[in-house]
C-alpha cells in the first residue's frame, strides 16, 4: 500500500513538473529558445499568492487569479523587452539573456521581499481522501494537483488543435517565413505563447508552493531545472512529450526518495536524463529529424 | 497604373548588394515572368515584395498603395499570396491543415468551405490525400499543395518562386497548365523561373535579370526569339 501512496504522490509532483515543462517546451517549439527565466516566473507567482492571501488576507481564489495575471504580464513583458530584440541573434546570445533575466528576477525578489523564508499556507482546503479502508491516504493537494494537470493537458491539446491561434503556433514552430506568408503575425503568436506558458507557471506556482510551503527567491530554480529536464526527457518541443516527461520524472524522483535515498534522488533524476539522451537523443516523443526535400 | 509597381529597388545582404536598382511593372490580369540564372536576384525580389526581407532604397506599390514598409503578414489580406521556393509546406501538418492555414486571414467559415472545394476541384489529388501528412507527399504534390494553400487566401496577385524546380517533366507540364488556369480565373501572376522556355511560353511580359539588374525586358513572345535570350537561357 505504501508503494501506491509513493506512486500517487509521484504522479502529483510529476503533474507540477509537467505543467512547468509545457511552458518550456511551447516556448522552445515556437520561439526556438530556452527560456531559463521560466522557473523564476513560478517564484514570482508564489510571492503574489503569498502577498494576496497571507499579507492582504484575501481569498485564495483572488490570490490565484492575481498570480495568473501578474505572471502572464511579466512573461509577455520579458519577451517583448529582452527576447524580441534578439529574434535574429545567435541562439547563444538569447540563452545568456534568459539566464540574465533569471538572475534579475531572483535578485529583485530578494530586494523586494527579503531573504527570509516565507511560509506559504496551502490554498487548497480539500479534505484528504481515504482509500482501501483508511490504509491509503491521499491529500487534498495531491488530488487537486493531479486534476489540474489533467485539465491543463486536455485544455492545451484542444487549444492547439481546435483554434486558429493554436494552428498558427504549429505553423510558426515549423517555418516562421512560411507562416508569415500565410498572413500569420509571428511576433504576436510568440507573445501568446509566452502568455500561455507564464499563466501555466502561475498555476504551477500555486500547486508547488502548496506542496512545498517554503518560499524564497530561489524557490523557482529547482522546479524550473527539473521541468526543463522533463521537457528534454519527453522530447523538447513536443507537448505530449512534456506531459509524459514531467510525470515520469516526478514518479522516478519520488520512488527513488522512498526506496533508494532521499539525498540521492536529484542525482538519480539527472542521471536518468543523461541515460535517456544517450539512448534517444531527441527524447521519448522527440521528432525524428528527417525532412523530405 | 499597373497593379504592382517596383521602382529603383535596392536590397542588401550585409554589405553585398543583391538588387541594384530595379524597376518593373506587373499589369493586372497578366502573367509576368522574371527569368535569369542562379544568383541573379529573382528570389530576393519576391521576398522583398512580400515583406520577408527589407529593402534599402526604392518603392513598391500595390493597387496604388505604398507597401514598401508593410509587414509581410499584412499583405495576405491585401490580396497578395506567395508560393515560396522549395514549396515550404508545413511538413508535419496534414494537407487539410496546410490548406486551412492558407485561409488564415479569412474568417467566413462557409466561404472557407467553398474555397476548399474549389481548390480540391483544381487539385483532385489534394482531396484524396487531405488527411495525409504533407511531408510524405511527392515533390509535385507538395508543389500543388503550396499553390492550393496560396489560393485559399483568395489572392488577386500570386507570386510564384520556381514552381517547376526539381519536378519530373510530367509534373512540370501540369504545373504550368495550372498556372495558366489560375491566371484565366483572373489572378495576376508574377512568376520567377529558371525554366525560361516554359516561363516565356505562358507569360505576357518578361524581364531578364543578371546579377541584380534587369538587362532585357519586353513582350515574352518577342524575348523568346531574341538571340541573346536564346543563347543564354534557352540553350539553343
């Protein structure tokens, strides 16, 4: 029974990674850049929820909505100010800029909110679920997280496949020039991608901070890196890949914490990435790089 | 006034001048051919017209409006479609998804369906393969898809870059037939081709380009009998 409980909490943790990884993978697929500041958007989302709910004493729903709005605006602004001027620059210049933005956000948070750890009160008030005659206890956070993951995945898949904006994203991700010739505004499409990715980061912030309630300016760094690993693991640029990669990563991390060593769990997670990349360089769902000319 | 007027156009790639002051007209209802060897600047001209690369000097006007600085994506709703060199279909999307992207600027659903039927009628093979991923089509089929995709936007001017490149002779003939049919339906065609013989055979007016300059211009049928053209481009 304990295995089931580790597995379920692993899926829950993995759902958070998956939601963050979706932001990474969409931005990579469409804007062709690694946005290393993505993790820090999560940290900002965490602080917004903390301020609105704990400091201002408003309801968690207001806190979550405020986080989504602030993160979306922040993500779009960062793209507009820092990344768009580098649209035709070398990928390395964009990557370094993203790392710079990441440090900027972390240090701004340090300046504004101080270095002390804020203890985040979970905004999820659902009662734990008792299964198998009380032997298997699933917390409200776990249930809400898994459900959120499922909703985000279904919603995003529908958005990409059923809306014009979604189809424009697919077109831009494949060939920016050809997309322009279809009448698609590439800059606007990339902005929308950043908006969606950042809104998802806000959702992830709420879920992550509810599970790990210690909030500092570094909070976003680890889940950010893990989600990046998940995105690469699943095949960067692939939306189903980010989902599968995220959940697998969460499960591997949790099971190695439970059965091997909690200190080694991160090392195991990153080793798995190295092994996957050796065997399948494009990740689990990665596209084969073969195009008919 | 011509439908498209290009005046003293100059385009640079870094310090290299690719287009050295070119002027030409595209009259409504005609097929205009730009011919010339590799590197003459044919594709550069088309990319500059449709806003993919900026010009350094000169003006481009379309239906009386200055479009020199208009961003590329806005030109589609103004009635200009571009069939790019190498087709550039969205290889991972289906034929139908590609066609629908061609109608990206149009919002009327019923009209989209009727345009789709029209394109399927012109290219029956696209209808047969509508759910197939575009990357798995043959070169000729991809060319048809690229043309069908451009027609989905209801263009008044269609710009085609090397539509016969890399195709088998049967497909080449079919593609040139289709270009003529598109033109008969009232769409003006600006055609860039290395296959000068075929291009001149269907064009009304033609321009011959050499290293970024227009060296000859005139009636396409007359250019076909020009000794210089015969020697350099028709390999006679």
